[in-house]
């Protein structure tokens, strides 16, 4: 079974074609500048085929999908003979609200429900929906599945997901913590259980997804019981450019003082804050590490704050689960940042965590970085959200 995985943004579209026999990646690519002019980078991973990296006119997502299909099936760049070989399509969808606690086969009713979730993710869901519509238009009857960033977190108990606001805002407007990165937390926690050789139903796992956007999740007996992102992906840890947790009073104070509109204010909180805002250097952790090593104190402060927030959130989750068996680091910084992992694990002495320095000196691969006598196992596990989407699609389409 060959499955096309699509992650559609407002002006971009990432894809992978995966052969589920052996879970082999056949091709991947990225359409950019959709609606502006259009560029496609298509990388076949089959011998004898060439990379395509050129401008292609993409007035809408439909032309982008058509260009992807054209390349996937072309004699020179392609990895399949015709579109008929693509058995199903899995779409990443950011927000499934309370309607979707699991992946679902897409039909007209699901499309309606996705539209209803749009107010929760006004930037992301419309792009995901456009991608699905374009795919349905170009690919006709090929079965399609939606996989949600929020779904994994739907097991949180109400004491974890409720905000202490007047209850009516939850009842009538769905204002609550939803959480994001669910596909990643689900993948690495289940892989962690496999690596530990234990059923996930018997484990307490803290999953730290540390990339441009970052979140921590508490996974008890295979179910998410708390996570740091909320109604939107703005809160929790300080991130590349997002502020993380913030006293709402600061928003009122700054808006009054500088006359910002709510859009201007949110732009500051989403795009100019986080480690970029603190350091004034960069949102990229590699740049921060370099600047800090050269003596830049604000870059060091940004790193210190980030590590502190991951550690204190994990500490809260150890309390929430009444213990922890394993900590997992994943995503860009989690997979490639030994210094960040070491700095965070420094805080875990009270849990009996001991890190093996040599093992921790790894990048981009699956490694147990705790020592044999560490009371808690600590793993680096590269995430693979596309594979989760492909597996769910296979399981649902059958
Ligand atoms: P996202 O998918 O959220 O855009 P990623 O998971 O790709 O983000 O993570 C991006 C982050 O990972 C960047 O801040 C980048 O600096 C960081 N990163 C990548 N490689 C390294 C590295 N070798 N050392 C430290 N950080 C790294």
C-alpha cells in the first residue's frame, strides 16, 4: 500500500510518499509560494531518478497538488507509474477541537466538522482544508484520512484542560486547553515503550518536543494527561519566537502604553518573543549556542530560560503522574542539542536521573542517554509525524 502524506500550509505544501511495505520513504517534497508564483522541490528516493527543483506556476493549492502528482508519476522524477498506485492520502490537520479524539476518514460530514473547528486555528485549519479540497478535486475517489495535532491530547482529564474562567466560555465557546504536537508525542512515547520492552499501559513518560515550537506532554499508561500548549500553540514554554506562558495583564499594560491593536500585540507574542525576543540574536538554537559561547549574556539567558521551563514543566508532570519512568527528547533541539539536553537533565537530580555524557553526545538518532543506574530512563527519539499519519491512514483505509 502506498500512501501520500500531505501537510498543507497557507502558501506551502509538504508531502511524502511512503510504501507501507517496510515503511519505505519513496519521495518527499515541498511546494512553496503557492498563490504568489510557485516553486517545487521534489526529491525521489529511488535509484535512477532525479531531483526536480524549479519554479512551477501555482496560483492555488490545486495546481500544487497536480504538480506533485505529475512529478510522482513522471518517468524522469517519478516513483510510481500512475496515480492509481497511490492507495490513500493522509492529511495533517492542526485542530480537531473536541470533535476528533482520533484520526478519521474524510467525507463531506468530516469536512463540515473541520470547518467548525476553524475558529480555533484560524491560520492553520483553512490551509489544511484547502489542501484536502485540492487533493479531492485532483485525485477524485482516492480515500483520504485526517490526522489531528490535537487528537492525542483529548484524553486529558477536565482538571488539566479547563481554564479557571467563567464556565460558560467552555460550554458555549469551547475555550479550554487542547494541546498540539500530539502526533509527535504519540509517536515518541510509543517508541519509548518499545525501546523499554514494556507495555505503554504500564509507563509514565514525559515527552519533550523541542523545536521551533516546543511542548511537553505527560503520558500516563499510554494516555496524555497534561500538556503545555493550550487553546493555541502560543503558551507553555518560551519557544523560538513565541512567548509561552504570560500574565494576561502584561497584554493590557503594553496595549495601553503603546497603543497596539490586538493583532499587533499578538504578532509580537507570536513572532517577536521567545528566545528571539530575549536574546535579540535569533530564534535558532544553533545561533544562540554560538552567541552564548562567545559571551553574549542575553543569548545565554534565553537558553537558560528555555531549559528552566522545560525542566519545571516536566517537574509538574512528574507530580501529576506521581512519578516518571522515562523522559524523551525529540524535534530539532531535542534530537540535535546535547547541551540543551544536559542542561535540562541537570534539574532532574531529585528524580535520580543520571546522564551518560558520551551517549548524550549524539545527534539525530535513537539513543538511550541515561546511565544503567539512572532511576529514570532518558531517550533521544527522532520524531516522525509523517509516518504516524501514514500508519493511521493505512489502518483506517484498511
Ligand atoms: P519546527 O519543526 O518546529 O520548525 P524543528 O523541530 O525542525 O522545528 O527544530 C528547529 C530547531 O532545531 C531550530 O531552533 C534549530 O536551531 C534546532 N536545531 C537543529 N539542529 C540543531 C543542532 N545541531 N543543535 C542545536 N539545535 C539545533
